[in-house]
C-alpha cells in the first residue's frame, strides 16, 4: 500500500489497520447480520413453500475501493436480495434443499461486490430450513374470502327477496283496500239513484 492510499483511507474516517487486515486475511460476513435482529433470510419458491436460509459471505478488502466503496451493510443487503431472488425463481423448494450451492453460485455470479470496498470470494449457504406453506395459506385465505363474498351476495339476495315479498304483500293489501272502498261506494250510488228517481224509472220501464 502506498502512503498516499493509506492517508486517503485515514482521511475517509476509516482505521487503516482495520481496512488492510481483511485484504490479507479474509473476512466472513453473516447474512442476515445478527445485529439486525433477523435470524434468517426468508423466501418462497414457485411451489409456494417458504425457505429460511442463512448464508456466510467470505470477502477480502479491495484496497482500490476502500475509499468511497460501500460497506458491509451493502454486501449483506445485496446477498439477501440475491438469495430471495434465487429461491423465488426455483420451481420447487426441494431443488434448493437438494443443492443449496446452486443458490450460492447464482448469487455469486451477479457480481454483488461491484462498487463496494470488498471482493466477494465465496457465498456459502450455512443452513436452510423449511418454513410455512405460503401457497396453501394464500389459497386457503382466498377460498375463505370467496366464501365470505358468496355468503354476502346470498344474504343480499335473501334480503332483496324478503323486501320484494313485503312489497307484494303491501300491494295486495292496497288492492284489497281499493276493492273495499269500491264496494262501499255501491250502496251510496244506489241511494243516490233512488233519491234522483233513476231506479223507479228503470223499474217502470221494465213493467
């Protein structure tokens, strides 16, 4: 390392010894980072099965990119995103369980160390566990939602049928009332005819 590069690293606020040591001895970064509180990187394969993975990234400091290069957090984020993408594109979770190295190779091939202060030497899948059957859960939730929608529509139809039945009953009662009113008018009409002599004239005409 040149003196100019060492002073540049120091001026960038980084400890020169800490920056140089990983360039001589490799450094292992856990993904996800234990400090983040996450225990695993969770992803779902195309068959709907969730997998929970842990990875270890072996890196070496790239002295040419120490100043201005992204830190460990970027490596962790990129590797996590790459693992999620690789698992998500797998047809079955069994493919991942049978050959975890295929995932690490796919992630490693993406050149995730670009623009960072490190060169990634290897990505190793430390552990993979099977999680929930997310696909089945989503289907169950969808079926339950469909059932509730169908139930709501059936209830709506039932309420409308009851309303129509009540409306028909009201119309029947209204028509009955009109008939009764009409029947009540008949005696009045006959009495009026008697008063005006129309009934007598009709009877005499028949005689």
